[in-house]
C-alpha cells in the first residue's frame, strides 16, 4: 500500500516481540547488570522473564479503540482501520471483541462483546465516522475499563490505535497513576499501535510497561496489516500478574510495583542499593521468588539472580534511577531489554552536561539486535564521567593523602581484612598489604604501660585513616557538590580537634592538612559557583532568545494566516472581506511589503469592482427607462373618470391611523398596560422625613400597582431604601411625581417584568425599547406650486408624461405630473403621463388604500406598472460576464444505490491536484445560498475522511452543523479539531473562545486550564476563564481564575481585569462566609497569598522629563518598555512621561512588579530619555 512519507524514528519494529535476551526461555536465571558509582552506591538493572510453561489463554475479551480525532486522516486512518481488521480477523472464534472509536469520548461501535466474525456493522460505522475533535485518553481509557467483565478466568486486552496525544485533557501525574492503578486492578493489558503525524510514544510505552503490554511504532515501510498481525500475535502470550511482589530485598527499585510478566519478552527492574560499596555485593539477593496469577490460577516463580561485574557501560543507570524517583517509576519507558538498550545507548552517548533526556523519541529496535544483558562492553572502562577537577586541586588533595600515608596503615584485628598487593582503596591512593596490629605469636605480653602506648598508637592510626578516607571522599564529592565537601571537611576537622589521646604533633599535622583541603574546596566552590552562574545566565539568555524567536514565529504565523485569508477572499471575489483581512494584516505588520501590497490591491480591486457595478446599474437603468418610454406609448381608455370617496370616509381613515402615530415594539401584558395607565393618572405625595420604602408602599396602595426597588443597583451608588424623602405634590400625574421625587436621589424608574422598578439611570439606560414615530412631514417638503399653475407645463403632460416612471413623471404639470413621476416610490406616479398635471393631483397624495380608480379592471391597467421589473430580454442585455476563470460549483450525479456521502467520498479520493479548492468553496457557498446545510456537512465530512483537509473546513463544518441542528457532541468535535491539529496556545485560546460562544462552556474552561498549566506566565487564559466562570456561575472555576489573576501583575491598561477580580473575590468571599465559613477562610488565604509580591520597584520623580525604568533579573532577562512582560514573571506596569498620568502632587511614577522572584541580584537601570528632573534626582523604592 502506498502512503506518504511519514516522520519516523528510524526503522521501528515491534518492541521486544519474541525478545532474545541471551538465554533460554526455560532458564531460571535472572541476569543483573550493575554499576558501582563513586558515591558508594551500586546501581542495577534486573531482567525477569518467566521460565515456566503456561498454556495459551483460552478465553479473551478484547476492546479495540481506534483514534478518530482530527489528526487521524488519510493514510493514518486507513492503516489504523486496516490494522484493526487484521487483529479481529486473527482472533479465535470463542474470543469476544468490542470495537470502539475514541476522541473527545469513547463511542462504542459494536453492540457489546460479540464474536470476531460479527464486527462488519461496527467497521461500517467506523468508516462512516468523520475524524474530528481531539483525543481525551484519560476519559477514554476509564470508559473502556468499564466495558470489561469481572470473570477471573478471562484474559482482558485493551488495544489502542492512534497517536496517544491527549490534547483534550493532558494527563497529570495523578491522572496517569490512577490509570495504571485501574488497569492493574481490572487485570487489563494495554497494547498500542502508535500511528499519526506526531506521537506520544513515552505515555504509550509506560502504560504498556506497567500492564504487560506491547507497543508497535508505525513507519513508512510497514503496512497496517503487518502492524495488526504483530499485535494479534502478541495476544497469544500469557500475562502473569504478580500478587505477591515483595522485592524489598533488592533495595530501592523501580517501578515500585513490579510490572506483570510476559512469556515473549522480559520485564526490567532498575534500582540502587542502600549500603556502601564494600557491602553492596553481599546485600543483593542471589535468588528471587514471586507469586503470580494467570487466568485466576496462582503460580510461583523463582529465579537465580546472576549478577555481573560492575561496568561503566551501565553508568546510565544513575540518571535513569534519578528520573524514576520523581514518580516512583510510573513513567519509565523500560519496555523490555530492547528499550533499555536504546536508553543506554542514548544516555551513554549524550553530552553529560545536559540535564534532560528526551526518552519519547527513543528508537525502538528488535531485541535480537541489541542484547543488553550480555558481557560485551560498549564503552571502555575508563570512560570519563563527571566534571574533571583542576590540576592544582588534585595536587593539593594527593599531597595531603600522601603525607597521611607516610606511616604504615594499621587496622583493628577484628575489623581489618587481608589486603593483596596493589588493592585500590581510593582514587590516586594505592596501599600495600600491612599486617594487622596485634601481638606476635610467641612474644611475651607487655604490661599496662605498653598496652596504653599501643592503644594510643592504635587510636592515632585510626584517626589518620579516617582523615585519609575523609579527604578521598571529599575530593569525590567536590566534583558535584563543593558545599557538601566543605561541610564534611569542617566536620572532620572538628572531630580531629576534639579527639582524645592524640599526639599534639600529629593533631597539628592533621589540622593543617584539613585546613589546606578546606581552602582548596572553597577555591573550587568559588570557581564552580562562577561556572554555574555563567551556565544559568547562558541558559536564561537562550530561553530569552527562544522566547523572542517564538514571538516572531507567532507573528509570522499570524501574518501568514491573514495573507491566506486575503488571497482566498480575493479569489472568491469577496472584496469587502478581503479589505478587512488586509486591515487586520496592517494592525500586525503595518510597514511590510506584503501589507502595503495587500492594502493597495484590495483598495484598487474593490473600487474597480464598485465602478463596474455602477456602470452595470447605469446601463440597466437606462434600458429600464427606455423600456418605460416605450411602454408609455400604449394607449388606454380614459372614459372612466377617477372617483374619490366622500369627506366622512377621509375623516374616518385619518382617525384610524392615529393609533399608529407611535409604535412600540416591546411586548406588554395587562399588568404593564395597567402601570402605563396609572402613570398618566393624578397622584398625591406628602412625605416629611419618611423613608423611601414607606413612600413607595403608599404609592402602591394608592394606585394598585407593584413597585419594586432594585436594591442591588442602588447599592452600587450608595443609596438604600431607608433614604429619607421630603416632598409634597398634588394634582400632577404619577409619572411626573416619580420623576421629581427620584431625581433628587439620583434614581429613575422603568416598567419591566410586570412591575415598576426603581433603579439607577445607568441601569435604566441599558434597558432600551424600540419605538417608531411618523416623520414624513419632517422628511418630505411641502410643495408650494399650485396644481393649475404653469398651464403650459401641464399641457405638456401628454407629450412628456410618458417618461413618468424613469424621469420623475417628465414635466407633467410640475404640480401633479412631476411628483407623480416618483414612479417607483408612489406606486401610481406614472399617472403624470395621463395629462393630469394640470389638475394638481398625482403622486404626492397617491395612497393605494384611499384611492379608488373606477372599477377593478382599470386598476390593472399598464399605468400601474411604471416601476415594474423589466422583462427578461431587457434585463439580460446589460449582463456582461467579465471573469474568464470564475469558480464553478460541483454538481455530482448520485448513481442508483449510492448515497450522496458515497459520491463525495469517491470524488475526494482522487489525487489532490485534480481537485480545485476554489470550486469546492464555490460549491459550499452555492449550497449554503440554497439553505442546504445538510449537503454542506456531507461534502466537508467526505473531504476530511478522504484526507483532503484544509484549515477552514472545520469552522465551516461546525457552522453547517449548527444550521442543520446536528447533535451538540458532533458540533463540539468539529470545533475541537483545531486543538488536535495545533499545539499553539493562541490557537487553543481562540478555540476556547469559539466554544464558549457556542455554548460549550465546560470544554472551554477545560482548555483555559490546560493552557494555564502549560504556560502559567500567560495572563490570557485566566482573564478569559474569569469572564466565563462569572457568566456560568461555576464557583470552583471562579475561585481558580480569581486567585491566578490576583497572582499576576497587570499593566495599567489592563487594571480593569484585576479590579474586576477583586470585586468578584469580595462577593465570593461574602457568599462563602454565609454558606461555608471553612471554605471562605481557605479562599481568603489563597487570595492573600496571591496578592503578595516578592519584588516591587518604584521610580518616582518630578519635573518635565521622561524617565525609563529597566530591570535586569537574576535569570538574565530584562524587563523594559520593549519587553514589558518577561519569562521570569516581571512586569513593567506603566510607562509615563511628563504631565501624563501624574499624581495629584505632581509626582510621576514607573513601577516594576514580580510575583515570584528568584534568588540572585535584581539590577535596576534608570535612564533619562528627555527633559529635566527636579534637582536631578529620582526616588527609587
């Protein structure tokens, strides 16, 4: 099968499938490779593989999850489906399988667990499912586990086919640990086929490692069928779940919980002994016995541990163990000896100055090719590991050690062990064998004096030995931790000073040597601190440069997006939208060639298009006018005169129109109508030092209406219902009385929700009602010409009146014909051509409902059609096609027995170069103009399924689904596709905003949290989340957003966000104090902690000058006007100049704030840009 070239990590084959680890499958030996570190610890890697014969599983439950997120399109989708078909085709008839799709959630495609041969409907549903949305591995795996039964005799397998990237919910360490716990508790083995444009291999490998599964990595040379067959073969291996996994004899080991064992590959346990090097070999066990479970039956496993000699090839274990300590080995990617061999190759070959290793991109190879537990060494024993010590420091230590060893080495007869010649005790120190101190056989015993002398000598030699060992150990420690070495040396120095029974000369010599060593260590510490500082500064500068590069890249991506939008809209001849895109581009990059070119092209093209439209309209209007002239030549019978109604009819019509003098579009009911009536009725108010609430109660009783005080709005301006009122009114309407009474209090009223509400003017102004008033008398001027004036012009009615429709009634009497000639507007304007101009009548009073023109037959005369649309031939005469290569809508013929989706699938399955994107766009536009959202959705989903994907399709699909009222979960999948296709935080934030606008508030809040966790220094997700949490009433999200917003420093132009957070914090705290005092206290502590600042710098001055503040942070980043928010958390809150934002007393201030500071020095630069500062001084606080 042909497929596009994919990003592959080399030639990747099945990880550790049928691994050959250098021993027979029946061998009871467990190989252990070791490395003795300089700190006296022994690191090991133990390979465990069961050597007992266990029958193949007879009954299996298999759940296959196929990733259907937006990234799984084209060849990736086809290979995943092909591998699923192969796996199911290889299962036994008595196996039970369930096929499911996973993206935002798990969707069952099978009707429960069924036989393998009954999965055809499920595969049809999978083929019809459009890859949309982002993957939620956490929710998907938890849902899949709930599908399995609890029969202990059944072997359970969970197989995932996809990229493993959980973009919808990035799993935290706690979530990942829970997934491993759930999989182990249900005895479910997790295996996967990692396929996609990008893959989270480490997560998939770690899950497989802890559940006894396998991982297959996709490559360009492997088909989906081959991958599926490899996974199917792995299901035949028994999984032994350990139920008595006490491996405490191994010491500190990882994973803490031993993983399940497979028969077709080994399992790896790494660790380190807790004893010093001298006893490490004896502390490790020589045998290991564990109890496992297979298909509900217990089985005992015993190994003889074959421990190899320490080798520098396994020095990588020190770093691997250190990484495993972070999460107790949960994220270890040690999936068999093959994976460990690759980790060894990567770590041993890397630059040891690097602090991190990307284990995700580890190349997985066949275990036959890399035997980790063989005796062959890859690196020489003298491989340099660690940072070398300066020559002068080595010389100082060696000179001290040599001086101490000038006397024979003497040890206790009990503790000493015989030493052979040349035994290495310390680096650079070689001692020959010396006899243990004691009485020589046959020599007479000495008296008490001799015993005391010998005891004193023994103590002296013991202290010398301790000093020698301390110097050697301090030298080794000095490489990595000079401070610890200094502490150890000083402690040893104090011990020598306080040691009893020590000769003064020897004590002085040892003290001098230890002081010399301390001085050398301090010199080394200074050098290392300087080197570390330089390294941190270099790293900070690198991060700063990367930040600038990322910012430039984001800007370039945004420019490219606007240019793409501009080009597509120009191609579609949507020039108004193209101008908008060009203006957006100008906002981002106003002076680039592309921006200027886009603006110029958009302006010229738009104006040219408008000019062409005006020309076409002018041509069409001319033809219409000429048509009207020709139509005026048609004679008509004038024997039937116009008949006007009598005066009473006109009066009745006028009276009936009064109710339309004012039209209110607000819907009212009986209660509100009664209130409006009462407002116009007279009232009496007598209030002397009475509360506002009492006056309102009196008005309610007097008029029989409900009056409500909006206390919430009144609190905003500090007015309460107890406010005193002093007023006396009588004989005026309630409307006027309320207006006079409330204006003194700064209040007003509105009629809403069937009550009369007392509120603030701001609140009332926000509640608008649309009303319509007749203003024709203000717009149309009254003509002063008499109807019979200009008789000559009236006489010209017959000649010129024919042009009434298009030429304002020709010159039909100027009084009647001219105004009647407003043909298209008056409806009867053409009557100016009837020679009625001299009568002073015509179009000015031509109202259709009040004029009777003889019989109904006369009303249908051609004179009424003066403004009618011309006939088709005349209309076509002015239409000119100017686009030679205009996009054309695609119209497919659906064959018999074929659905529209099948037809479009076939169309988009052809080579991409044969598909014209402009035609696809035009087709979609054509269908939307026809209100055919169903077909738009079908077209877009077919294109995505077949791999013809364009970025704009997902938003268009979401819009079409909304129009066709598709299920909400499908609309959400379409919108979430943007998250799966991009890792940019800007795109994720835009998607979250789009989700919230379309009602998916919970998903939007989840995305805001994801971005905030990944980029805690960015303020945007917190500000957006605050707005959304307030609108939805999500208390937990509101507290989270408030705490994080208050922990950020905000520039002056964004202080509104912080002020809003403070207001909401007070309101939330007040509510919690009433409902849950304990939670209120906790929230108050969170807010107070968020308001704390580690570093604030304020520069103030007076005078006519502009002062700039720059702060260099310990990380090397610089906070300035050009970079107001740094990656270290510093923010320049405001940049002010003379007479701008000055305080009342004339002080100008600039302020720097950092929420969480770093150890080190903050350097401040105050620079005068222009002007003179008073007395030439500024104040820095």
